C-alpha cells in the first residue's frame, strides 16, 4: 500500500466518501468510493463506476409504473363493459384484481 494511495483514500473519506465492504476484484484490497468512483487503497485500480440510484429516480420509475397500471386498469374496465361472455368477464376481473394488488404493493 503506497503512501500516496493512503493519502488519496483519506481525502476521499474526509470529503464524504465511504469505505466499501466489497473487496477489490483484482487484489482483494480495501476500497473507498465517492460519487460512484471506487478506488482500491492497495493497488490503486479503479475497477468500475457504480451508479447509486437516488430516491428521485426510484420515484419517477414508480410513478411511471403506476400510470401504466392505471391505464391498463382503465383499458380492462372498458373491455369488461363490452364483454358478454361470463368466462371472459371473470378473466378480465382477475387481471384487474392482479393489477390492483400490484399497485397496492407499490405504495407500501
């Protein structure tokens, strides 16, 4: 472990970086990470940039999924209104129920 790498790792930690529990894939050394950039304290290699999902990205995805589910429910409701076959009605109702359950689970 070189002194330069130790200083660089200390700087990263002081600027809000984190010590990773995952070891370096090359030398199994300790790594630190800041802004998605990982640095091995032992060999100095930077194996990958990790994207850290933020809450806004997750909320956008959930919001988009909810809108999609709502559209599907509306579409199935219209289809149910037009359907005269009892068996087909039951299938549509099962699909709607499944979509509602999924939406309920998303909100938890």
